[in-house]
C-alpha cells in the first residue's frame, strides 16, 4: 500500500477523555473547534494561515465575542479535521488509501487552496492521488470503497470517476502485463504449458488468468460495481465470458448466500433485489458468456425475491437459447407459495417452449452461396444435438417432478409432449418417469393411465427397460402386451439372423400391419390411436404367460445351441430349432389378438375399460386379474 508522510514536527496532539483533544504546548489555546461531540482546543495562527474558510468563521465569531467555531458538517468528521489541523501545525501525518480521500474532502471544505499558501494540503493530496493511488490496483479499489460515505464531495471532486477509470483500465489490459498483486481463490492457478510450477529445481512464473480481477471487484457495493463494469465493457477489450464470470462471482458474494433463509424469515431483501436486477441488466448479450446453470440460479432468485416480470422474462428467454447446457438439479426450482406443488413446472415449460421456438426450422430462408449453405447445415447439426440433449433433460426432469403428489397428470403430459418424438432416441428415461408417476398417483383412472402410457414408444425401450416393464404391475395390460410383442420381434429377428430362421422372421413380419403399403405400424398406434380398447383385441393372461415363456425360451436358446450333441433329438433336429417352430405356431393366435382391436375401432368400446363389457369370452375377462403373477415372472 502506498503512503505519504507530511510535516516534520513531532505529533503533540493529545486526548482527554473521548471528546477533548488539544495540542500540548506552553502557548495557551485561543480557539475551540467543535465537530459534533468532539472539541479541539487549538491556536488561531497556524489554522488561519492555511484555511480560507476558518478565516471567515473566526472573523464572524469575533464579532459575536465567541471563541468557539462549529464545523460539524465537515466531510470525514473529527478524524479528517485532525489530519488537516496537524498539517497546519507542521506535524508528521501519514496519508494512505484509507484516509486520503477523507482528508482531501475536508481540505476542500476548509478551502486549503494554493492561493492561501503555497504547497497547501489540497495540492499535496492531489499529487499523491495522481502519482500513487490511481496507479495502484488495490489502493484505487480501497479509495473507491470509501467514496460512498463522503458523497457528494467525492463525486464533485471527480475522485470516483478517476478511481473507476483507473480500475477499468487495469482490468482491461493484457493479463501478461499484470505485475501487481491480486486476489484469486477460486481455483489453483495453472502454470505455463500445464507443467509443474517447479522445473529443474527452479520455480517458474505462473500465468495470470484472464479473470484475475473479478474477486477484488466483488468487494464493491452494487452501485459502484455497476459503474466499474459498465466502464470495462465500454472499453471493449474484455471478453464477454470474463464479464460473465465476474457477475457470477459477485452474485455468489452478495445474492445467493442464505437467500432462501432470508426470504423465509421475512428479512428485508430490498438490497438483494437491487443486486439481482443489476446483474440481469449487466449480463452480456453473447450466447455462452454465462452458464445455463447460473442463469437458472438467477431465475430462482428472481422468483424468491418476487422481482418484476421483465427480469424473469428476460432470464427465461436467455435460458431458452442454451437449455441444452442445463442439468436436472438446475431445473428443480421450488414452487412459489401461491402454487400447489413442490416445483415450479410452469416456469420450466415456458423455458422449454422458448427453446423449441428458438430451434424451430422455418424453412423460409434461401441461400445462393455454397459457404452459407454449409453454415446452415452445420447449424442444423448443432440444433439437432441440442434437441437430443434437451429431450434427455426433460425426461430426467419428468422423473423428478413425478414424485410430486400434487402434480396434475395433464401438466405432466403437456411437458412430455413438448419434446418432439424424433428427439427421443430412447424412451427409457420417459418410461422411468411414467412409472414413477404411476407409483406416486395410484388413484389415476384407466383412461388417464392409458393417455399417460401413450407417451411411450415401446419400440424405443432398451432390453433392461423391457424386462422391467413386463413385470410392472402398474402398467396397463395392453402396454405390457406391446412390450412383450416388440421384445419378441427383436429376439426373433436376432434368432433369424444367427440361425437363418426365415420362417420365424416371415411369420412375425406378416402379422405386422402395414401403413402406406410399405412401412410397418408403430407401437404407439396400438395404444393411442384407438379411443377405446376392444375386448376381442386384448390377450388373456395365459397369452401373456405364453409370450413370457417364448421370451425365456429364446433367451435360453443361445445356451441350448452351444450344448453338446446330446441335445439333438431323435430326428436329428436341434432343440432350439424345435423351440423356434413352436414359437411360430403360437405367434399367429396371440398376435392376431393383439392387433384385432385395430380392425374393430368404434365397436362396443368403453373409455375407461381395457376390456369391453360385451366380450365374446367372459372367462377371458375374468382372467385379467391374474396379472398379479407378473411380479414373480422374469
């Protein structure tokens, strides 16, 4: 820290009690300076020789026969006046970053100009500020912090502007030119080229990070911090990502700490709200300059502090452009007191909607240059990757909010449907979310369960998810049948490729309904395109058990095919081949039942029943409760 010593005489100021200060000399005092409760017993001559203001005040007091002068409005108070008084006496006084501004404002108040005496206090302090304080990084920050208590004097003297310009200039230089000390506690600095800081026994100089200044400036109050950061941005030499890091550090320093406790305890959060709104205002416009997680923390704080809609909408739009960089933990924003639920799902839906609109393809732009076409294709690839990431994120988020017992099923479905089907390559996470919702909401009607499970495409479930779904008692019967069917299709296709079992493959594919004469029907059509489930199209529990037996036999087929020649039957046929033929015999009956519902849409249907009351076989209807045996079937 820089400092300057003035005067040469010893300091003979003494204190009596807490309110009396005097100069210990043989000469009697002849003037009393009163500043609040503190009284200074001094001599007129040294004071009047340096201060134009005191000359006028003493002249006025002489007319009133009063030796006491009251200057309680002096900036800096009694301590600042004492510095000025010691200078007038020629005593040794030390100026530094902590007291120099108060002394400068007090000297301005006392009018200690060069016209009164050459080399007066104002001149000496200005030289010290210009040659030392404003050239030193931390001293400039200390002086800037002290300006608030000295307003409007510090503003009128332009000390604030000089400090801000000095700080912003140093923060904007090339980091390789930084030669002064700074605070950096966020992470261990990496040395040059990523090697150890000690090489061959000689300590190597560490590289200065680009964001070296952000922690020191985070000590400023928001009004000054805002002015400094705007000046840094105006200089245009600091990357947007560094500005974003500075705001992140400041938010953790002044905003996020104990925010929830402060709100819940009813503490006045006006200052925190002002900090939040200023940070949102200062956020760089460049995408990626701040992380999505940080933006979501700001949005959560905005909800807790009940900030204006302008700030919340601003954050929602920014988050929507980079939602693919978020995590599930970031999205779990608590619901406000006015909402009936654990999480603020409506807010996340608004963010997802913003993301989808930002990544939508309008198809209206035309390009003539080949380079531009390449750029569009690259953007489309990035957009597709982002959509896949957001689809996975939404499914994981659905799995978390599904635990909320107050979450309406329609809101759950609405959020799930905001993600396009093409963005979900696998439906395992979605299945997990649906299963969790069914577990936490056992009172759902059959129609609600049907619509909920209709979100899931059984063809996009992994083998592990299929194994779990087959034994899941919470799923509707038709969904279980679909899972069994497509699992059997996969197993049969694998068997056909390994054993050249063309008969089995053709039997399976011949039973699949074709659309447009070319492609096979999707699994979702069997569960959701019909408004009602027909009794004649629902397999019985014995059919399901047959499917399971076939699946188990298929899983065991590999081991059977690898057994010794003792596994060959009397006719010389492999057991696995015999098993495959048995499957072909069973497949037509069960698969025809599975798909028969599609040919009877609208006949004897019921919206909430998975089995029609007018089923041709009442015994099959009664057999449906036997699904309880699914839990023990693998």
